[in-house]
C-alpha cells in the first residue's frame, strides 16, 4: 500500500509538472537572450527587469506566454526583443488578442480566430470606427468608464496601442534620466553606436557576436547614472520569481495533497494524512515565498488587485484549514479547503487577461502600507474563512445527497470558520471606515463597495444568529454558508468587475462574468438537490455516519 501511494504521488507530480513545463522551457530561437534578462527598464511607473517587462507585455497583448510562428516558439523575451529590433516582421502576425464574440461580429472578424495581426485591425474600417465610437463614449461617460461592447473595444485598442509602442520603440525606456531618481527614463537613440552594434548582431543571427554585443549593450546602459537604478539583486529576484512561478507550484502541491488524502480515505489513513498534510504545507510555504518576493519587489502588501486578492484568499483558506486541523485532528477541514484553494489558484493562473498578475505601483489612495495591510488583509482573510466554510459545507451536503447523516463535527467546523470570518469582516469593515475618513474625510458614504461589504456582514450575522436562536440546525448552517458566500462574490468580484462604479475605482477590472454566473447556477442547483434529498429521505436523520471524522 505504501508503494502504491508513493508511485501514485510521483505520477501525479510528474504529470502536473509536465503541464507547467512550457513556462520554464527556453524559447526556440537561435540567439541567447539571457544577458538581457536583468536589464533595468522603466514601465508603468516602476523599474523592473527586462525579463518581467517582456513577459508582461506578451501576456498583455496576446493573452498567452508563448507564440509560435514559422516553426519557432517565442516566449516573452524572444517576442519583445524581436519586436524591438525587427519590428516589420510582426505587422502581419496574429498576436493581438480579440476574445469577445460581439466585437468580432461588429468588426467583421473571423469569430473562430482568437488573435489577429496589427494590419488586420489597423486596416479594418469597421474596427477603426468602433474605436472612434468608444473614444467618444469615453469622453461623454461620467468617470470615463465604458460598458459592454465599448469596454471590449477599448481593451483591444489598448493592446493594439501597446503593440505599436513596442514596434516603434517608445516603450523601451532603458536610459536613466539625470533629472532625478523618479524622473521618466528615456529610450535609446536608434543611431547610438552601442545600440546599432547590438541590433546588427541580433539581425545577423551570429550567436557569438550577439552574446558579446548584448553584454556590452547592457553594461553600457548600467553605467548610465547607476545611482538611479534598482539594486541588481532586486532585478534578479523579480526575474527568478517570474521564472519559477511559485503560485503554480503551490496549487500543484495542494492538488497532490488532496489526491493523497482521497486515496487513503479508507486504508493507510494515518500515513496518507501525514503525506497529505506535508504536501499541503509545502504548497503553503511556496505561496509564502511568492508573497515575500512580491512584497520585496513592490514594497507593499500583495493585495492591491484582483489577482493578488484571489491568491491571498486561497492562502488564507489553507492556512485556516491547517490551524483547524491542528486543533481537531480531522482530515475533513483539509479536504474541504484543498478543492476551493486549487480552483482559486488555477483561475488566477489561467486567466491572465481578467486577473492581471503583473506588479504595478500603487494608486495614490492606496499609498499607505499601514491601512492597506490592516484593512485589506483583514477583509480578504475573512473571505478565506468564508471560503473554507463553503468547502466544508459541500462535504456536509454531499453526505446528505448520498443519504448519509453528516457528523455533528462537520457542522461545528462550519460554525467555527464562520465565526472567524464574521469577526475578521467586522473588524475589516470598521478599519475601512477609519481609512476612508483618513483618505476622503468621511467614514461612510454608501459607496457600492461599502454597501456590499455591509450586506455580506449582515448576511453572515443572520446565519449565525439563526443557528443560535434555533431557527435552523447544522443543515441550515451549511446551506447558509454557501448562500452567504454569494454576497462575498458580489462584494469582492461583482462591484469591481460587474458594476464598475464607486470610489474604489483602483480595483476595477473586466472579464470572468461567465465563470461567476456558472458558479452561482452550480451552487443553487447543488443546494436545491441537497434539500430535495434531505426532505425526501427522512431516514437520513436516523442513520449513522459511515466514515470516521477524526484520524487522531
């Protein structure tokens, strides 16, 4: 049995690792671009490594980390460097993401095609007209926030503009500015001798010549006002972080741990529990390493956009699960946490268009690390506790669906996690009011984000008080925890990605609406089926749990 577990676990890791391997494989180009990786470049108000810049640009324009043309694969470095040094090569290559069907139809584009070339879009009269209409609508819209088709047109327009800025070289700000540390950096002149040699060596395809020229080029740029450059170790850290992608390896460990726990449900429980616990802990440590890297790189807590909040909530869910496991010594909480954490991290990992993983500087209203840490981390940790309750609630209702009586301990775990979540959400909401008074001069203004945070808090208070008052027992608590999380989804995702209004404009985004609707439909159907099974099988209340609730 031990050998079976070992071989199964090894197979899982190999398969999952191979699925992520393309992110770590070098691009199939003839030249070595390694000397350029840690070249400092200023973009988006921040100085970063060229490796990070290149990968973020490819992801932002094409929605992928790898392209293939003429038998060659281009990663971010290969794509961005080629576009810099041989721009005309890319005019007719389909690299610009257009993923909205309504936009494709309106612009007379092939609805089956995912990416289009610069020339296809720039020379398309229908698309150009849509861009002009979106620009007019933006000027006429209060706050300049577009909706519907205009928003999707704007997104593609930004990708097109990004591509053009790379093609004309205006985004390659690699020359430090003598006006000061925070002054905008400049692009290098095309006629510069060092750059000309660098470009000629690239176009020649001579590996040795390009290796020498690229090293000389980087050294020359690093010698220009080095006091205004970020530390070399920080650039190297960002490059390593981008290469290793610890969040991806975290969900792989979580998933492997969850599979081990499932495979050892009946036999080898103690061994499986130890192995599963260990794998989940390794995943948690990988997430911690990723957070530390982002904090060091950005100089702020890692919860300022939807991507960061999603991975933080997944982290908090696993952290709370391990804490409860330490107290109760039951695999149920860990099994409830793993699926929701894995799904959250996979969504964050696989939806780069909707969930931007790039590290951006803070907008002015967020430039207070004290309030950012206390308020936002507290709120998102409350979401983590509620998500853990959702995971355990699904296990409890799953028992009901299979006509088994859930252990009272399961309902107790849900109750405890909800208590933690309500406490954190209440404290976080109060801290948000204090921060609002500090930033905007008022504690409360019924902003949509504030309103939905209050709705979520009141909803969970009703759920807890209903249980205390005897209005519903454990089954009602499980149903309520799932329904209550829908208010969290609205406060967390809906306000920022659906409503798109309010003072919390720094958190706005788009995309993922279909996933959110699918989630709500699934949960409603799941609850409806559980209720049906419970009230059409009264014998459940008299049966005994068939599976132990503790491995202690």
